[in-house]
């Protein structure tokens, strides 16, 4: 039986501000872009009581919480503390998979002999993080990644929720299906039509009906609902990347057929980069063919990016070098080579902070960043499939539309 711990720092950026300035403790602190077009990237729990959430436009946050303390982000400081926190994690296992600056999975299956049962490990990690940095981290313990992540979320803030081995399905059963990875608003609604609102109902639902309605995703969802999530914790280099990949229902071939999906994947990766406050220079295309052989094509950009258009242009060039005429079973887009620490001015500008833009990051870049922020806000409210930057659509819209329907979310969601 595996033992997975999910760790998630509580309101991380806002907590750092309250840590460094004791005068801010107990007050609603909102970190994000402070100009008109900025978005919130973190809100303290005091601010959340006013309905302030991350990815909300700062202007709306100001309306909801006029007495809030609005601060621009300080990424170098967040990175410094993140490194200190991850150093604590690595004392308990080499199998640490970072998801962002403030979130990670630990596989502690083989740490038990040395450090005790998984719940004790989580408790020790929490107290070491608090003693070492002054920050609180919520922990979830389970036998798979998905349940561990849900558990840490349920205990927030400063929580520790452990799902005893063998009880994962029972733990998940009463929760709404929207808690499952890969179940967005559209799928949730479609499940409700079938009379399925809880994870337990989904786990008991006839698989054949789900497959008829949702394709292979239906079987995948049902397996997750039953607590069957074999995805491993992937440490180190591979995890220092953000990616999206999809397996097609039937093999596709030719650039014409593949590009819409690659655009969709570029948009998803760019959005996750911006959520994590990261930009990367290395863009990697992965192509798996019908015979299960695989190639990757890697490009290093002149500067780090979190923009779907830049990622897509690089991927499109890579595709020409990846035999797109063959039968293709899966494509994936990954960005790595992050530089959050090295480029704080660009990060600040991303959030629309006035005066933070160095020369050259005004005009087109500022407009693009504002567009991205607006798209993120829309996607947050209506689901990712609802927004596509029109400027990226270089082909007829009808060739784009199937990209949203064909792919079945792979394991990396
Ligand atoms: Mg967090």
C-alpha cells in the first residue's frame, strides 16, 4: 500500500506578507496586481471572508473588501521561503513532486521504517515548517495522490487529514463529483442529468453508460471515484515542468488534425504557468505514435514565457520535426526551465503593477498580459473550454472546435 502526503501552504503569498510584517497579521491582505487590470494572486483568510479569491480582478476585490491591504507580489521572497519549505520535505523522502511554489506531493511509502507512519510524518513536517519558517502548511495523507490532495484541502487552514489505508473509497463517497480531477462544470452538469452528484454515486454507476456518454473519460472518472488512482509521485527534473497531454480516442495524422489539440494544450499550460506565477524558457513537444513509440522535440526560447501564443508557435515549429504524417496516439506540451526568481520585474508586470514594467515590457506585452489575466478570470468562472484567445486561431474555427471534444484528459491534469 502506498503512502502519499499532499502538502499545501496556506494562503502562501499573503501569509508571507503577514509573516514579514507583523502589523498585517489579523488583517485582510490581498497580494496581486494593484493597477486597474491586475488580478488577485493570493488572499489571506481574513480577506476570504469578504469573498475575495485568487484570480479575481483586483478591482472586484477592492469593491468587496475596501479596507483590505493590497500589496504587489514579492516573488524572490516567496521563492526563498518555498525552497526552505521544500528542503524540509526532502528530509523525509527523495520523492517530492512540486506542483507550484506552495504545493507538493511526497511519496513516503519507504520512509516509514525511518520516520514512522505517514500521519506522524505529516505532523512532523508541519511542525518543522512552522518552526523553520513561521508558515502553516495543510497536509493530506492517503494511499493515492487524488485523495491526499482532497484531504489537505478539506483540512485548510493548518489542517491534517489522514485517510486510513483501505478507506479511500468511503472517504470520497459523500463528496461532490466536482472534487474529482478532470470533472469541470460541464461534466458535473452532465453527471447531474444522469442523477449523479456525489463521488460515491459515480463509483456505483454502470460503467457502460458512462463510457457511452463520456468515452474513455467515463471509465477513468469512475475509477478515480472508486479511489483507483495509480499515478506515481514524479520527483525532480520532470516535476520542474508544467504540462498538458491527451490521448486521442482514435489516432490522428497530419498537422491540420494535430494543431488544434496542440493549441488547446498550449492554452492550458500557459494558464497553469500563470496560476503558479511561473515562466519557462524550455518548450517540449511530446508525440506518441500509434505503435507506442515516442519522440520529444525541445526548443529553448530567447526568454521565459507564460503566454499561450509563444508556446504554441514554438510547438508548431517542433511538430514539423516530429513526423506528424504518422498515426499519432498522444500529444503533450510541456514548459520547463522556470525563472520566477530571476525576473521579478516581468512577474510584477504580468500582474499589471504600475511602474514595475522595465522598458520593453510595455505596449504589446502589457496588452498581452492584460488579455491573459482576463482570460484566466473568464476560464475560472466558466471553465477552461469556454475561452480561446481569438488571435491564436489561425485556422477555420470549425477545425478548432473538435480539439475541445476529442481529447481525453491524460494523467497530468
Ligand atoms: Mg496553497
